[in-house]
C-alpha cells in the first residue's frame, strides 16, 4: 500500500534490520521503528505497536529469527517462542507462526539463524499474497452488487481495522474493497470507530483515505440504524481466529453487527487467510480464549490536542471498566468466508471443500 505516494508494507527487513510501522499514534504521526530482539517483538505485539492477525504472525516470525540468534540451545529457543505466544491469547496467527518456525528449525538446529530468517520472510510474503488473493475473490461479490445497483456506489460496512495495517499488505476485509475500487467499481465504506482503541476511526479511515476510497466514520452503534434504512449493501469484517467449523472471533462488537445484518437480510462476510483458521477448535463460543485488556483503554481516549498526542480521561474517577477485546460470531450468522482459495460457507463442510488436506 502507499503512504503519501510511497509503497510500504507493515513489516520488512532492510539492510539486516527488521522495521515496522508503529501504529500507536496513527494517523497523526507516521513512525518507523526498528526491531532488534525478541523483547522488542514481545513489546511491539503486547503494546500494539503492531496489531492485527496477519501482522502479529509476521512479527512473531521475525521474533523467532531473533530467538534463533539469542538462544544457545533448543530449550531456550522454545522458551522464547512461548514468550511470544503469551503476548496476545486470541489471535491464532501468532502461535501458528511460532510453531512453524520451531518445526523447521528443530530439523537442523545448528543452522537455526538462516532457517528462521527464511521462514520469517516466507510468512510475510505469503500473508501479502494471500490477502491479495482475498481481494480478487471478494471483489467479485462487490461487483455483483454493483451490477444489481446499476453502477451506484456499493455501501460496505466494516468493523475495526482489517486493512493492510493489520496484515503485511492489502488487508483481509479491505482487500476486496481496494480491488473493486481499483477496477473502477464505485464503493463507499462505513467505518465503525471501534471503541475503545478506535482502530476504525484512526487506522481504517487513514488507510482508505491514503488509497482514495470514499468513506464515512460512524459511531459503533450506528450500523444497525443504517441497515434498517437500506444504507448498507454488505458487511465485510476480518477475524483473529476462526474455527474449522466457521465460528469467528473478531474485535468486540462484530457479533452485534452480524445480528443486525441477519435481521435486515444483509450479507455478512468474513475475510481471512488460512493462517487464521484454528484447525483444533470446534466450538468458538466455548473454546476460543477472549483477551481481556487493561481497563484504561476504556477510561481514556488517545488523540491529538493542540498539536500534541495526549490521553484524556472520559470516565468518573474510581469507575470500574471491563475491556473484552473480542467476541465470537457464530457460523449461523455468517454468509460466507472469503479466503485466498475462494469463498465458502461458514461451516465444517464449506471449509473442508477449500482445505481438504486439513480435515
């Protein structure tokens, strides 16, 4: 994707250094940060310098490259891997990337450093390519709606940020939007602000604007009203973990959007690369761990004031705050899953048609 006309990925290695876009102060500050150690990667993931399923996986891949440099034996290497996994419990790409690196490195531990670097590069390159393919498949749905509307703009609602900032490039939920827009299809995106960290208002809006895609930021609770009044044609969201049976864990509030879409007969799609599937969990509501984050994210708003980025308290002193990071949308509410291999029903049978080797 482009920032002020220049192409960027969210994570890359350059002259032996691993670089990321520090997303904490976007859209007000664009900062490139170096990662040099496992601890750097742990901090970046935990404190959300990087966030989003695919990018967390890519950062973990490079984290294992640093682990290969820092560890003197297999036990220490695996211990550093567990340290990375513990940073964010819900996103499955994190554990997937760590396990992938460990599996290959253990075949030839003496050559762990070059092997882990190859794996890290493969992980980020695959993530970008898979998201590009998600865009190809998902754009067909948008094009069909456009044809049905005789070329009038397709109104798409999305939640949180499942854009290129959440992956290595292209994004998952946004990839079909960018693809359709680049083909000349008229689109307009309703962007949920996504409290409490406002990833929609800060990140999705910023990257859509950089690409030139028309958008409107809305408060999180406006989506249902728009659906009732025929102002939403399709909902496309991302996911941090999806069971092989089709249940989806995504940013908290996704479930409510799915309920509203179902009630108003609006198609509700989830876009994801296969690295986001959990091939072991069957019941997402009962089995997917839901991250509970610091209550200060609810108490405070982070933004620009008088040319300075500050935190402003919103709540009464002494208030308790619960901060669940995700919720689970059951498969019955999902129209389909958009993956790099195509589109399938949100069911065990649908997923197995695209990924028979995993069943």
